[in-house]
C-alpha cells in the first residue's frame, strides 16, 4: 500500500490525498527467482506505484 498526501508548502493546505494498493501476486512473481525478497526485487513495483500516485496528484494539483 502506498499513501500520499500533497500539501501547499506555504499555507499547509491539503491539496490531494491518494492511496494505492496492490496484491501480493505480482510481488510473488517478482521474487519467485530469489530466496529472499529484497528492495531491488520490489523496486519496480514501488516505482510503478509512485508514478501512479504522481499522475493522480497531477490531475488535481497544477503548478502555480
């Protein structure tokens, strides 16, 4: 699960809240060739989550 909260750096106003979840199925496939789950094995999934959150926030928050 990834949670993101975007706030205005000056006013502190909350601009966006996003939650993304994912099942363990993909994680199991990524880690299937490794005896231990490492950060490197889950980094591609985390990168996708962060990209998705960034796109979601960008829909509602525009640069000033």
